[in-house]
C-alpha cells in the first residue's frame, strides 16, 4: 500500500511537470505568434504557481513523507489528505489564473494552497520529532518548511493589493522577491539537501556527519540575511547592505564547506550508478552557480544590472527550478529506481530534458548579457521557443514512460523502508 501511494503521487507530480512545460511552450509561442485568445500575464501566473505547487512542492512533500519518515508514520491517512489538498488547490490555480489573473477564485485557491502548506508543516514537524533521521536532515527539513510558510507573506501582500486595487510598485516587487527568495533559496534548496543527505547520513562516520551538520546549519542560517539582497534594488542604505553583505559572507562559507563536503562523501557517491550520478552532479553544479550568482549581486554595479535585466532574472529562476531542483529530483527518482520497466525511454527523455535546460540557460544568459551592452536579436526568442518545445516533449515522454509500469522496484523500496525503521528504533 505504501509503495502504491508513493508511486501515485510521484506519477501525478511528473504529469504536472509536463503540464508546466506545456504552459511554458504556449508562453514562448505567444511572444512569436499572434495568439489574441491567450492573456500572457495571466497564463504566466498559472505557469509559475502550478510549477511551484503542482510539481516541486508536491514532489518534495511526497519524498519527505515516504523517505524521511518511517513507514509507521508515513502510512497515516492524514498525509494522503494533505497531499490531495496540495494537488487540488494547485489545480485550482492552474484553471483559474489563465481566465481572471488575480481574482476571487485564484486568490481563494492560492490561500487554500498556503493553508494546506501550513497544515503539512505542523503535521510533518510533529512526526519528525518522533524519529531519528539525523541532525542535518532534521535541521534542513524543519528550516525548509518554516521558510515555505514564511514565503506566504508575499502572496498575501499581493492578494491584498490586487483585491483593494491599491498597488504600490515598490511593495509589489518586494513581495514577489520575498516570496521567490524564501521558496527558491529557502524551501526548495533546503528540502533538496534534506532528501539528499537522508539517503546516507546515518551510515556516515561521526567526523563526516559533523561536516554535513555544519554545512546544513550554515546553509539554513544564510537564508534570512540573504533576503536583504532582494531589497538592494531600491533601498540601498547602510543597514540593508550590511545585512546583505553578512549573508553573502555566509554563502561564501557555505560554498567552501560544500566543496569540501563533496570530497568527504566521495566514497558514498562512488557507489552510485553512473547515469543518476551524472544528472545529480549537474544539479549540484547548478547549485554552486546559483550560490555564486547570489554572492555577486551584493556588488552594486552587478546587482543593478541584474535587477534591471529581465532575461537574467528569468535565467536565474530557471537555473534554480530546472537546473538545480528539477534535475536533482529526476536524478533521485532514477536512483530509487522509480523508472523500472521503461528505464531506457526514461533515460533518453531525461537526457533530452537536460539538454533543453542547458540550452534554455545559455540562451537566456546570452540574451541578458547582450541587453546589457545594448545588443538584441530576434534569434533569442526562437531559440527559447525551441528549448521550450524540447522541455515539453521530454517531460511528456517521461510521464508516458511511467504509465502502465510498476514504476518502482517494490523490493528496493521495502528494503529502504526496513532500513529506516531499524534506524529509527536504534
């Protein structure tokens, strides 16, 4: 039963990823072709909200439930209710935003999604306290959920301004940046590392565990001060910049400890299968680039250019969502043998997805850098359209590869579940 439940939510998550990619293709098509029936801004809201709720949040929550918690807790019916609420409210946003933007129904579904996130955090953290997943996994999981909840300040502020028709441009952008920061650099990043370390933390020697603990604490601690990087675009006083600089110093230390940690984990990583390891390595490279870009924003000349350059901002957001989080999640699904009976097709679609992500990032960054030196070309829009089509095709094929298959090695999952039970009782 536990296997089927986990299977079902992972399949739904992959279906949602394909829908997100399809919406991205429509958005890119809208830029190139006359499509008067498509409201670009409203569809963009649906695309981004469903990417967060229908794909990443649903997949991360599923993995946190069924891999971090032992079977005696993850099998409880309350998690099925919570995941159903997350999915249905996400679907509500998908179908309401394209037609009304920020309106009654879309705001209602957005609020419902946030409330289900709050409820999940309370239930999961309560259950987590009854287990022994390891100090780093515990810290990262709890911090990830706290930042997920804190991010709701942004949507609630936006909803209030839209509902009252009193929009302050500075507050509008600050609300968006606050939400994105707590989601991308808080929830997404910390949850990914919680799932990553959970695979082997209790099997590490104590000296390496301490290194993992140190990295996890520093990564979590850096989230709050680096929030102030998002406010430098319009409010660069000494206090704000001082906090932002302290956050960048922490990030530099995080990056240093991460590189050292990878070398300490080389024995564990060496035993992984080559293909999942390669995709996971690309995800971690994206994490390093993301962190380096964050540090660079504190330099005034760099920060001003970045905040004023839309392709660079979009490139950064896609770097985190696609290059880091999505690639890691796909690598993880490969590692736990989620794709079994059609593994060859799954690998080919993931390769295509990876190529599309790289093309998308290279074109966006090139477009952004070209804009900085006052150069532009229509070729960028066409290349991004091609990348969007590749992303949709690869995700659609990937989802189709799970249809009608076992999708998960039940023996492998049973072994993993047994190991978690033994670790919890020791």
